[in-house]
């Protein structure tokens, strides 16, 4: 985590999505996740929501939320980090295609 970095403000994220003519709900649905999941990522760590938003904006999630990731781009949240450290056979895949 970069101590000097700041997460994007939620309003800036929403503005970037809206400038491209979409809503958080629409990009979430297009990616196969619940609409609430994307909006939840604006307020608290939510890996799938962060990934969908970041992909849509053409950024890496750790660029938008640097305080939520370590220097290697691995989430700092204990539950999410545990999933990254799980054996490959137990990891689940997520749909991440943004239309």
C-alpha cells in the first residue's frame, strides 16, 4: 500500500462511468454480478465490484483504490486476501466481460 496514495472519490468514479454513458448497475449486470455489488465497492472492499469497475474504466483496481491493495496488487482485506492465497483448485472464476 502506498501511504501517499488516495483512493478515488466515489463521485469521481461515478462521474467517470457516467461520462461513458453507463451506470454502475448496467456494467455490473453486463458482467454477470449483482448491481449492488458494484455500488458496494464505492464504500468498502468488494473485490468483484472493484474489478468490474476498474476493467470498465480501463484501469487496474489498485490504481483506483490504492489503499485497498498491497504493492503487488493483492487485496489487503483479510477475507479477499485469503481467497488469493487459496490453492488454484479451490478458486472460483468470475465473469468479467464488460460490454
